[in-house]
C-alpha cells in the first residue's frame, strides 16, 4: 500500500476541493476580486502558505508535475516541506525545473522564465487586502472595492514619496487589474510586477489565515499604480549575476565571508542553474 | 433662485425614541445656516441625515447637483452620494481625529480628496496641500508631519483644509469649535468666517454656542426634542426670540 492512499488525493476531501474550485472560478471570472472561502486547517502553520497549499490541492491532478519556489529557491525548508507534502498526499511528480512544472506554488517570486498557457502559478498570500494599511475596517475596504474608490492607495504612495523622495514600496506593490480592482500581488518584489500582466499562465492567489482567494486569468491587463511625475519602475540591483552573468534577472545579495565580501546572484535558482548549464559564467563563478 | 439644498420632512427615530422629527428648510447658495439647541435636541442626527451618514426614516434631502440639477440624495445611488461626499460636500467633525487620518502626514491628509477624484501628479498635489496649509495658518514646513504632533486647534484647521481643498459648495460642520480653548476658538471662527466669505461657501453649522452662530450664520434654527421650534434670521432670533424655549436658550447664554 502506498502512503498516498492513506489520504484523499492531495489531502483535502472532495467536497472541500469543490468549494475551493468554486472560489477559484469566481475569482477567475472577476479578476482581482477577493473571494471569501472557508479555509481549512492544514497540517502546517499559517506562515507556511496554507492558502497556497489549499489552492494547489484543489487544482492538482494525478498527471501534474509540481514545483515549489520559496523566495526563488526550491531548496528552502518551506519549499521542501510543501513539495514533499504533495509527493506524499497526491503522489504527483515534482520538479525544480520551471519549464517542466504544470503547477508552481510560489512565495515571494515569479519565475524568470516566461510561463506558458499549460501552467498554473499559485501564490501564497499573507495579507490579501491592499487597503488594510490605511483603512483597518473591513466593512469600509469592502465598500471601497465595490465602488472602486481607490484614492487611499495613492495616499500610501504619496506618503512614500514625501518620506523617502521616491516610491519606496518595493514588495507587494499594488496593481490595478483590468482598470477596475486594486490588488495586492503578494510580497513579490516590484521587479516582478510587469510579469503579472499579460501572462499566459493562470495566476491564483490563496490567503489561508485571511480566507481569501483571488485570481488573474491568462492575458489579464495589470498596471502598477504610480504618479505621473513618479512613474513605476521595476527596479533591481544594478549588477549582472555573479554566477551566470544574467543581466535580466532579479538578484539576491549574498554575503561571502567575514571580510564583507559579497556577491549578487539570481534569486531564481533554477534559472541560474539552467544558464550555467548552458555555459554562461559570471565573474564570481568558480 | 434654486435652493442649493432643500430639506423636506426629515424624521429619524432610534427605535421608539425620536432623533429628529419633520424638519424642513431651504438653504440658498452662499448662505450659512446655524442649528442650535441643547444637548440631545437632535442637531447631530439631523446633520448626519442631511450629509448621508445616517438614513432618515422619511423625508428628502434635495441637492442642486452640478451635472443634473436638483436631486434627492437619499434615493440616489450610493456611489453617487459618496462621490458628492468627496467633491461638492464637506464634513467637519467636532473631534479632528474623526475627520483626519492620524497616521498620515498633513500633506497626505489634505491631498487625499484630490487623489480620490483622480489627481495623479505628486508635485501638483503637494503644491495644493501646501497652499491649503498656509490658508489655514499652518506653517508649510509642517507638511510632512503627522497630525498627532499638532495642537488641537491646528488639527481642526488641518481638518478644514482637508475638506476645502476640492472646492466644495456645501460644508456640514458639527460643533467645529467644541472642545477647544476660548482663544483658539476665536481664531478658528475668524478663519472660518474668512473662508466662507472668500469661497462663497454655503454651510450648515451645528453648535450649542450662540456666539458661533452670531458670527457665522445668516439664519438660525432652534431645535428642541428633535423638532425645530423657531427659525429665522440670526439676529432676529437672537435679539427677539419668539418661542419660549428660544427665549430661555438666549437668556441662559446671556447669563453665562
Ligand atoms: N445612535 C443612537 N441610538 C439611540 N439614540 C440616539 C443615538 N444617537 C442619538 N440618539 C438620541 O437621539 C437624540 C438626539 O441626539 P443627537 O445626538 O442628535 O443630539 P445633539 O443635539 O447633537 O446633542 P449634543 O449637543 O449633545 O451633540 C438624543 O435623545 C439621543 O440620545
Ligand atoms: Mg451632537
Ligand atoms: Zn544567475
């Protein structure tokens, strides 16, 4: 008897998965709209992305190949745990290669390699409400969304500029979807924001503790909020990757030694490895 | 002339209890109406019904909108009413903290209404916010400070700036000078009077301070137990009150 048969496929019972799929379909029908759903207890803490895990459980089929990214890497404790959770409960194939995965669950990044129509990207979301920062009343934020009253979002950006001289928000940078709903893209770096729009893959967002699901169907128009005189910029560290020499990828700064030596490397480890395998070599590569 | 605001038969009950009953009046452009009466007489209830914060049980609040002329704001759609609330209408609360965002800078507070109606140029928004701080006698150098660092009088002036920046035509005020020191009150009243004159504002001011209405209001309504017992030109009502309750109100103030 395999371990997978001790559970229903992908851990959740069929009725729960149907409920989550209904929320996902509603989310896809109204891009950017936060659909409430009855989040279930999962055998892991909330900070581990239980929203994303439930969405993944609801969309996975036995034929899928599953990948988990945590801050761009496949090998963190969090990523390894979620990957092995679905290996055990769903018996699906797993991979670290972006192009081989059909379902990718992610925390804090969008892969560098463009995704295709055959893929689904599932985001783990801690706080789904972009207006929460300035308006804590849920009744009021819901009204603001339904009436598309989003002046407050710009107050947040205004405060940024008045304090720092530029829009200092660099993660969870708010976007407007199809010219209507304002959405929190989860704490991805703003460098990734341009990839949200016009993406071929389906993008699903799951917030477990807050019990919300939202979605972007393929090829959705997504615009990052800004001011005319402070336009949005998808910034990154101004270096090539020290290992693969890529100039188009999002970089992490890594401390090398006690002497303050440091290097910049791709945050997307699969992207970096693939480039190195293809012969690209950065200045810090051994 | 078309009234800017025409209030007809406004009644609001709290269960069996009457908040305000059968209130009707017209307000013409450029007019300031004072509403006075003792605590619990229904002034705030009436004001909140007119400003769309409370739904009255019966009655109409017809506003002469820019686009479509006179329209009942009670029955208009909520988005339309909320739009009025951040464009042609303004509401000044007694407690500045109810009308300000305490975690946002003075400039952000003033700029919010501009951004809410679609302004997207940071430099312009900041410029207008700074102008308005100066108009309400707050040093432009305080533009990035939070209202928590302001005195009570400054907070109230900031709240006024935040409300007037979009050039509203009608301002609702609930005890705008309440809770402030007497000398601070006087300065605020002078400022308000100047702004009302310069901008040709129409306003409805709720207060139980007769000195406030003497200075600001063209007309006066006296409320008791939710009803208007006397209405007229401010000087007439204050100098020659007809209703026994108004007489009491005026004389008790004179004794203070
Ligand atoms: N939310 C409420 N629920 C029940 N009764 C209320 C409520 N708000 C006001 N009332 C009652 O309605 C009446 C009118 O109250 P309102 O607050 O309008 O008076 P007011 O003239 O503004 O008084 P004040 O000068 O003290 O502010 C009072 O009897 C009050 O107790
Ligand atoms: Mg009151
Ligand atoms: Zn690299």
